[in-house]
C-alpha cells in the first residue's frame, strides 16, 4: 500500500491534510486519487507501507514521507462526467450488507500524519468534538462496517446491562511507549503493561475497557462492579477491569463502542458528577480491532473481515482549532490527583464542540458512503 498525502499549493499549513490509500505492486503505483478539487494546484507526497503489517503510523512499517518535486494541477472534469462515473459505480455492484460510520481520530505524540485505525480508538463528531487534547493532527475517516449483532455487550449503553448491539464492547487502546513516558508515582502503568493484549506488528496494545474510559462513558456503578474494575487508588491493579472471553473475542473482530456523555471527567468520585444523575448523551467512542480489518480493496465480509476504512481521508490540525478560538485552557493536572475539580467544564466542551463542527462543515465533505 502507498499513502498519497496532499495539500493545496497555496495552503498556509504545510503539512498534508488530504490522504488517499492506493495499492502498489512490483514497485509500481497506478490509480486514481479522489477528493481533490478541480483546477487546483496541489503539493503531493507519498509514503509506502510494508505489506502484511498493520496500518499504524508509529510501528515503523511506513517509509519516510517523500515529497514530489513542484506541484501539479487537477483538470476541470465536468459534473456530467462525474455523474456518469458515479452511476456506473453504483450499478456495477450489488450493495453489500454494510453500513457507514464517520469517525475522527486524534493522533498522539504530536504527529503530523495520520496513523490510521488499526487497534486505535476514535470518536464521532460529539464523542471527540469537545475533548481537549494536545498538539497534533485530527483525521476524519469513513468506515464501512459489516451489519451484525453482538449479544451480551456491556459497554454499549450507559446502564451497562448486557444487551444485543450492532457493536462489540469497546476496548481501550494505548501505545506502551506512551504509558512508559507518562508514568508518575501516582500513575504507575506497570500492571497495565503486563496485562496488555498486543497484536504482532501493531504499535497500540488493547485492554478490556479500562476504568477511566468506562467513567468517560458514564457506565453505571453496577457495570463497574460486574467487570471487577479496580477503583482502589493504592492498588497496583488500579483501573484494570475484567471482560468475559465472549466479550473479548467479539471485540477482537468487530468495531467496539461506548457512549460518551457530559460532563467529561477523570475522577472516580466527584460528588454529583460521577456517579451522579443520568448523563447527557453527546456522542460515542469506537475501537477498531486490527483482527477485523479487511485488506485494502477487499469487500467487507470477505474472508471473515468486518470493517474497512475508505481510501480517502481528510485532516485538520490542532493549530487550526486554536487559531479559530479553541479553548485549550488547562482543566486537569495528572500530577495533582487531589485537585478538587477533575471534570471539564460543560461550557468549555460546548464551545469546542461547536467550533469542531464548524471547521469540518467548512470542508464541505460528502457524507460517508457517498464519496
């Protein structure tokens, strides 16, 4: 696979913000890159991916980014030609038993290129739109998912009672190197690392939905007890939870989900906040298991695969958010666990969510499944 990275030649931000995956073989690259405006000059770059490995921007399987000399301009293709091509694509194949999902992913570690979705988490417009993160790139992906029903899920509703769902249970994902770098006397991740589930070739490990993520999802106290989540701040197993083998097996194959509600917080006990009244639902988080992703170009469902990201994706940068009024004021200091207020103010979240939606709407992107 080759990831073609593009940006308009007149863009003030020099990092690519349009991304397209193309198949490559025998050292040759041949294909049509969509998503570019007509009669517009673009600067293009490419990075190649090692065959058979996970699509992960941090696992060392991508080459260095290579910019092509100069710029190139797209042609003015008439709407009539585009409509004919779209009609031909629609009538040439029967619709698969799938549905489309729009997700957004913040990369970690200040990266300026997408790291895709293998063993990563993401969120929808509400789930990720109001959360304050560090510097980096935010990429919008379209994911085609196999229609399925997973029985007995416990992270897919606020109540946490076993239900049938179109999603599997959410799995927490983190890069082990980041846990090691951010460890503090208060947050010691030794036991997290020891219990991590690692897939060969992927940078990110996964866990049965960790206590902090269950709390972000406002899952009920009863569901936390049922999963034997360790909430003892002095325990070496603090934040670890236990999933059944049925839950883990489904989450290794199917896209996982957990609801997200107001207020955003990270504390196990903020009176009136968590556990508190029923949360206000605002969105969802998703986990994307590497074991379920379809190979590039393969139909969803073929060979037992359950999801596939569309070749085209787009990005914005945290600098774009900040320049347009994003509230990035500090609300949580992990070195001070005794801080009296460990939740993000709702007005801050609402302001940032509105800005997030505005910037993406300005791109005029087609709904997932229609581009």
